[in-house]
C-alpha cells in the first residue's frame, strides 16, 4: 500500500515539474519572439502586406493550444505585442515548439523558412471567418511568389 501511495505522490510531483517546465518553455518562446519583434511596434507594415493585413488581431499558440502571445495591427501599423491572448482574434497561429520560431529567426531567408515549416505542418495558420480564409489563401500565394525573389 505504501508503494502505491509513494508512486501516486511521485506521479503528481512529476506532473507538477512537467507543467513548470512547460511554462518556462512558453516564457522562453515568448521572450525570443519579443526580443525579435518588440522594436517593430509602432512601425508601418510594408505594402502589400500592410494594406491587406492592416487591421488584425493575431494570437500565437503552441500546437497544444497553450497561448504564447498576440500581435495587433491597426491601419497598417504594428500597434501592440504582448503575452497571452488577445480578445476577438482574426487569425490564430499554431507553432510546434520553440525550435520552430528559433529556426525562422536564424534562417538566412526567414520567409522561405517560414513556408518550409508551414509545408511541414510545424506552423498552422487559422484565419477566423470565411472572408479571412479567402484573403489568406490569395495572400499566401503572393507571399510564396515574393519569397522566390528574396
């Protein structure tokens, strides 16, 4: 009986450690994104992307739907970036893990790397609503064409 109780206590303890490590990982992912993105807050989004995605609320999640952070654009300007989730998102982005973000930031051509990871299923972009889905489909094609020339 004591062995069973000890195993249960050990299992609970290991579960708490795993959750703590997951939170740290989420913190680390957010920190790496924040350090790369924070300087762009207040900046205009380059055309044609800025004109198409000028008013968006983007939530970024791990694949298991753990929220990492959000980004907001308004009238073609990158206005806010923060930890957690924003209300009423227009786009949800799911990433496999922190290595996914790191490999984009370290890539010689980040746009190409982004499309590679997206094709591999390590990044999933989920526009909210039918209009956003159609718009995203067409801008995805344009983005691929642009990546050929960068």
